[in-house]
């Protein structure tokens, strides 16, 4: 077994996940009356309205912490661009055709950047909606449009992330819980990263 995620990385990941899922749930409840039962399930409308923007700020703070931890690991490289040319092989589990990758593959990096910039847009637009009485009246429609657009992008990315972690790549979820993976798993899914740490 080799270490894939440190304790701090795992805490950061789960804090980010908790804040995002809460904001996602309450945001959907505010978006349509058909999902308002979610707000009731998490404490009622006033409670959801109070905590939604605060957890939004917590989501951004956790995302910035994650950026400090992983910014070197999530920069796109030539190997990532080659990997993207083999996305179909990755999705259809033809691993022998997929180019070797570093600590994170190109798909994981794209997810990271979608959530990073999504968090920035959600908070910036969210502030304009949080205190509308202090903002120009013309700004609110644009803030709503940006907020909903960023939410839709992050929701799509989040669904793919959960599906990939839980179902498509067995062992990914366990790695984020325990912090360790078998050497065989690292060699199969992140060969460049495995070769790098094997030399240390």
C-alpha cells in the first residue's frame, strides 16, 4: 500500500464536498417548488436561506485551500492532451490503450478546474444576490444568470465525478477515505505518478 492522499488533503476534500452538497441541495430547493422539500429536510426555508450563502463562502475557502495543496498537480501537460485523445478508451475500460498519467489524469484535472472557477463565479454572483439592496438593480438579473450557469456546470461535473469515483474506477473512493492504494492500482491508473514515487 502506498499513500495517495495525505490527511490534510482528505480533510480538505471532504470539507469541500460537504459545503458543496449542502449548497447544491438548498440551491435546488430554492430553484423550483418541486424540490422545496429539500429545504424542509435540512431544517426549513429560513435555516436553508441563512446557511446557503455562508456554506457557499466555506466552499470557496475550502476550494482555495485545495488549490494551495494541489495547484502543481492539476496543471495541464502534454501528457494530459494525449490522454484526452484517448478519452473513449478510458471510458470503455480499454486501459491498455490509455497513455500513462501523473498523479491526476486529464479528466480529474478538468473536473478540478470546473469546480475551482465554478466556486469563484458562484460566490461572486451569490454575493450580489445575498445583499441585493446594496447592489445596482441592473446587476441582479446578470448575477442570477451567472449563478445558475455556474451551478449547472458544477452539477454536471459533480455527477460525473461521483460516478467515476464510485463505479467506473473502483478504489478511488477508498483512497479518499483511507489515503492509501495498492501499488498495483497506482501502476494501472497513474503510472507516471507511480514511477515517480517508486524512485523515492
